[in-house]
């Protein structure tokens, strides 16, 4: 029999893009959709018969999503992989503040972002090896929080090569034992005061990446390139209690939003988005129910933080 609960996912930073390394940490995930795709192309068409002619196998690509609860240790690997810059301060005994901001240049000519290796052990009765995906680039991350939920992380990945390796023995983070949860979250808008009207929030940061194959006597991608600049989007649901947000939408006034998750023993995640502007704020009446608004915002580059978003993660690890 095969069971997802008996599987595990490992992660480690690579020194060179595409050179696999053994897992150094493990993520307690909800799901993963990392899959091999093989492109195909035709080499003949007029064949004198009523049948489809043979075609040929093309470029091998590896991509998919990794979904997990935002644990104070595990989330750091994705934040570093998505944004790329991490400055570290010691804030207490065995505690570090990792400050993540977006790179303003590519890491190398082959990979724009820090590279990682993922290990996926997909448990089965006769499966004793793991799938090892090397050259992983985090193309984007979505952070979602709502009542009765953890901080849900969906990380988009692109990989270079897949190998079979002997499965390793996972060792999951022991401190803390729980992820950031909805009841550790607070949101500040201009003026610094926490607001009490946002009922759900999604932060979406995308790097707009694609794998590029070349004529290099190989059937895998040769490098990863950006198809456009990184983009920050924010959406959510807000209780329509007054016209403040709608008036900001109409005037297109920029706003700063700070989203904080604070746990016991100093574990914290703080997302600072200095320049947000509403792109949608529909206030139509859907029916007799309570009036809420599903809004959307976009983030703009901020000179002071050299990014559209700055993320501080206080935890026991550096990344």
C-alpha cells in the first residue's frame, strides 16, 4: 500500500545551481504537485497512411507547487528562495532576525535566485528511494490567512533535474512545534494602529520565471530566466463598515500595510508592504446578507526598503 502520511519532503540550499545536495531540513507539508513533464514534437506528417505517425520526445521540465503551514523554521527557506536577500541579526539566545528583501540583480547567469534541492519520498510498499529534484528555483509564493486556519504557504517551483536517491530519515523542526496561526495575526494600516475589519488576506509574490532550454546536447532546461519583473499582489475580504477604504480606492491613495504573526518565545513573522494601492474595491450588494468587499491591491517598489515587500522572520535558524 502507498500512503502520503508515510512520505516526507526534505530541503537544502545548493552551492551551485543544479548540483544536488542532501536534505538538511524537512517540511511538514500538506501536499506537493512537483511533476515531470515531457514535451513532444512531430518529425513527419505525410506518411501515406490513415494513422498518426510517430513523434519524438522533447524537453523535460519539472515544476509544481509545495503547500505547507507557515512554520517559523520551514517558511524561511521559501522566503529566501523567493526574495533572495537575507540579512541576519542576533536578537537573543539562539534566536535570529532574518530580514528578506528582493534581489536587484540575478544570482548568476544560470539562475536568478538562490538554488535549492528538494527530496520527495513518496512512500509505497516497494518504494525505498526518494525523488530528488535539483536546481529548484522558487518562482513565487502565496501566503493566505483566514480565521480557523494556519498561515498557508503555497510555493511555486521550477526544477532542473530529477534523480533517484536512497531515502533519508526525516527530522522535523522541534522548536516551535506549531506553525503561525490565524490567532497570532494582526494587520496595521496607515497610522500604525491595528485594524479590526479585514477578515481574510492573501499575499501573492511572483518572480515570473521560466526554464530555458538551449542547444547544449541535453534535453533539460539549461537556465532559468525572468519573463518580467517581480510582482506583488494583495487581496482579501473586508467588512464594509465605512467609506475609508473605498475613498482610498477612488483617490488611488497609497497605503502601507504591515502584517504580523507573533508566537510565544519571540518567534515572529512581519511583512511590511510600504506602497500598496487598491486595484479593485467592488461595493455592490449581493443580497440580504452582511456586506463585505473582496478587494485587490498591487504593491509598488519602495526605495527605502529596495523592494515592494520586506519580510522579517525571527526564528532559531538563519537561511
